[in-house]
C-alpha cells in the first residue's frame, strides 16, 4: 500500500471519528494541549474498583464480559446486553422467590434478624453462582469451549432446575403459611388422638404381671377349696386366705392396703382399678373427639387440650417451629398439587413457578445461542486482532510521516481538531525496527471504540 493510500485511509478514519465520536475529539484536544490526565475519571483506587466490579458482577451480569474486544459490532453489543439482562432477570426472579425458603430454614434456629441476614447471604451466594454460570456459558471462547460451554451449560441448567423448583416452594411458604400451619396441626392432632386410641387398646389387651400372679393363686386356691370336704380342718383357713373371715363380710375392702387384702380380694381390686383406668381413658378420648369437633381448629384444639404437644411443634404465634418441617411440608404440598393437576390451588406459587421456568429456559437458550454466534466468536479471534493491529500500525506510520513532513492529513479542519493527528504521535512511538510499538493506550484505552 503506497503512502497516498494510507493518507486517504487516515483521512477517512479521522473524518468518521469527528462525526461519530465527539468525546474522542475532546479528549484528543486535551492530549495535544498537555491537559489530559488519564486518571481524572477515576474516583476510586484500583482495589476499590476491583472490589466494586467483582461485587457488581455477582449481582448483575456485565454485558461487556460476554464478548471479546477484538471486533465488536453493534449487533454483538446489543446481543450481549439482551443476554446479560435475561440471565440477570432470571436469576433475580429465582433469588427473590428462593429467599423465603432460606429464611424459614434458619429463622427457627436463630433470631429473626440473624435468620434474615443468613437468608440474604444465602440468596446472594446462589444469585452470584447463577450469574457466574450464565456468564461462563455466554462468553466461552473457541479455545475452552468444550469445558466452558457444555460444562457451564450443564451447571446452569441444573442450577435453574433446582431454583425453579424451589421458587414454587418458597412462594408457597410465604403466601400460604397459615394453610401449612393448619395442615401440620391436623397431622399432629390426628397423631395425638391415635396415641390415645392405642392406649385404650393397650389397656384392653394387656395384663399386669402382678394381676396374673394373684389371679392364678386365687384360681388355684378356689379350686382347692371346692374340692375339700365341708368338715376338712384346713377348709376354713383356706377360705379366710382367699376371701377373708366371715366376720369381715361387711368390710369396705377399698380402705385396706393392697398387701393386706385376701388373695381373691386383691384380684377384685386390680380388676376394678383396670376397669376404672379403661373407662377414664375411653371417656377422655371421647371428650377429646367432641372438643376437637366443637373447636373447629386443630391449632386451637392442641393449644387448649394438648399444650405440651402444641409447644413441641408450634410457637406462641401458632406457627410451625421447625423450618425443616415447614420446607418439607411446603414441598409435599406443591408437588402433590402439581402431580394431581390442581394447579389453580397453588395461586401465586404457580404463577411464580411458571415465570421462573420461562425466564430460566430463556436465559439458558440465549446464553447458548450467544456463545455460538459467529460475531461473538470473532470478538475473541486472535488472527483478526493481528489484522486490526497491522491496520492501525500502517495508519500510525502514515501520520508520523505526515507530521515529519509538517503535512496535515485534513488541512481544512479547525487547528484544534488537528490534535487527533497529533495524538497518534503522542500515543505511539516507533521502535528501533521502524515498525512502531504501542507504548500508550489508544484514547479511551479500548480498541473497541476505534472499531465501531
């Protein structure tokens, strides 16, 4: 390429910059006047900037991270913004909807404020992981595509599936807490009454070992007494040991200690006690059934008639104590309703679940298609970078020759605009080989601005 052609290309480039990038023109003026400070726009030191950048990248996918800097077209920038927005929105919807899940899991173990902080940290961690996975898929390069693309996509899809499922559960716990409390109270009340019924069955079927021993002695003694002749010398003594003396026939045996009772009177005492205990248990059980029916609320029923059981499972506000139980109950309810087609009963949970599924699928598809886009791959292409660098090298050399000959590429421009030409000489210096060497960044410090 001859010198005249280079001058024409430089002239065309500078004319285009003047018409499209007035900010670069202004910066070039400052450079030419020696008034430009590269750090004038930096209000934070490097460490603060790095921390802020890392923090923002965890909560919002940076579209500039989804493409390279070699050759960035308007289409690539637009696609990057759309892809970054879709990933960020999907993860935020999942994160906000998952927050109740984390909160209720830790709330019952710690104070509410501590539980809230823990839930925020957990939600933020999952949000950051989701954004990182999404960005890793969307910005994969040819050199690491095998692990960055498919490995990242697998992780992204898996995470979104889990988060989408958890979304419905989290919203269900937040939106339907009272119903979950009612369902759990019904379960606990049923278990409580079942235990009472089992106690009755046990009383009916079980035999006290003491009773069995005494009953056997009574039966053996009675059989022996009946076999003795009326005038047998031991007959009266045996009767007294079994039933007491004839003179005690009007005695209230209930007032005597058990060990002083005749054997068969002990049997009667034990049978009466067992019957009384059984009648009391049956009456108590029937009263509990009546009270449960009249109360109309199993929570109120447990609080009034089974306070110890109530305190084991519920707070003073009549809410489930255990976060793990609450999450498990919500999970069961959500998936039972989904499997039985009772979608309308989920209400807001169903809407958020569908919204999460749609946005998650969209973000995964957009991340994948963005990564496979030819334009995006070109933005990382090292061969294309070499071509662009060679082009700017030729332009720089043309400007240096023009400046050496005291020739302006665009002579009709305002003198201050000539700083665009002079800035090349300020920004670049030739090396010993005469080919030139980049010693300072281009204006803005980003080749992309010159490529657009």
